[in-house]
C-alpha cells in the first residue's frame, strides 16, 4: 500500500535525529512549526483515508505518544485533538496503546 509507505517514511523522517540536526544547522530553535506540519499531514491522511487509516495507526502510536508529551502546549493540544479524532474513528480509546507504545 503506497499510503502506508509514505506515512511510515514521513513519521520516521520527522522524528529522527537527522531532522533535529538539520534544524540545528539551519538555526531553528522553535520546533513548533515542524510539529504543526506533522499534525496537518497526519490529520489530512486521517480525513482522506477515514477507516482505511486504521491500518496505519499502529505505526503512528509511538509518534503520537511523543507529541502528547511535548513541552509546547500547542503541540500537545493538537496531538490530543488528533488522538480524539482517531478514537472516534477506531471506536475505542487509544490510551492503552499509547502507554504500551
């Protein structure tokens, strides 16, 4: 599935030390713009794929869990919104998976 490859590649690139190194080299100190774009891309995938996104959810859990613990309150709030949307789609709470992830 092409969407799965793109999804996983995007998440892995976004949360790698490599991206952090690129940001530091560019003099970027505020990571919020990056996380905002992560949220927008994942939210767009969720909206577009709807229930099909649930097959991609296992790969997203660790990344969502990390965003929920972000020190930037706006990043955390956007992550909470996304998790709520995913819970509606899945029909169950994602809390157990977040703690296990």
